[in-house]
C-alpha cells in the first residue's frame, strides 16, 4: 500500500515536469508543454523495501496528447542515474526528495514488470487524517495481463532509450516498452492497461522476456 502524506512540494510535481518534459522527444516540445499540463490521473506501485515512492502520472498537453510519465521519489540520490534525474523538491514532511524518470530507476522497472507479469493492479492508497489512515481512491487504475508464471528477479542494471512515442528499457532478460504518448501501439506481449476518468482502457506498457 502507498502512504500519501498531506504535504506541500516545492517546486510542485507539475512544475518539475514542465521544466523537464521539453527535452523529451515524445513530449511535443517546449512550445506545447509550456502552454500548460493537466493531470488526468495517477497510479502507484509499492516498493517492497518501503524506501522509494513510485508514481505514474497521466498528463494532457496543450495539443491534446496524453503523456504517461512514471517517476520515483528518493530520499537520497540514485548512484549512476544522473541522466534520469527530473529534479529535486522540498517535501514539507519528508524533506528533500530526488525525483527520477522511472525508466532509469531499477525499483520502478521491477515494480512495473512484477505488476504486468503477475497480473496485479496498482497499490492501495492511504492518507493520514487526524492520526488515522483512510483509503483514498486512486485517480487512475491499472492491471497487468500476466498470470505470475514469469518471476521478476532482482534488477541492478538497466539501459533505456526513447523510440518515437515509447521508451524501451532492457533489464536482464526483460524488455519493457513504456507507452509515453497514450495511443501508441505495442507489439504482442504482456501488457499494462490503464483507465482514468474520461479515458481508457489504454495500453500503458508491454513487458516481454528476451
């Protein structure tokens, strides 16, 4: 389950992504991003170690395209992942958080592959209210198509590159195709399907063993 703090982020998630996205070839460029991003929904996965926050946002750009942007939140820098750093933000409860593109973080890659191959869903979200944990309905839901027959081992090293409206990640025997622009086609494989208010079902990722 994901514990959501009632906190202020400075800069906010959208401010961080508005600065980072223009450099991504699938974003539509600065002239599109800088006209504003609308968050349509978000879903989360759990880090089994409980150290890394994992979230994926669905953002509508000014030209109508819906961008799929997974990020991780860490309490310290991820060694060797400088090229995937989105930025840092001050969390009013947890302090400084280093925010990374999920495609460069082994914890996100493992969580996504586990969900897709295991046929599982996004994590339950809990918010602390007056000292009590209360469930919060995620603004996007996801489910994997697998059956759990393909175990996901420890992921220590990965490579990642953009390919048109997708990003391809290779980690050990796994190849992941992340849909960056919703509506992009994916090949045969186990998939992650998402739904949100007014959108979906839509393929968001594909995982296959190579």
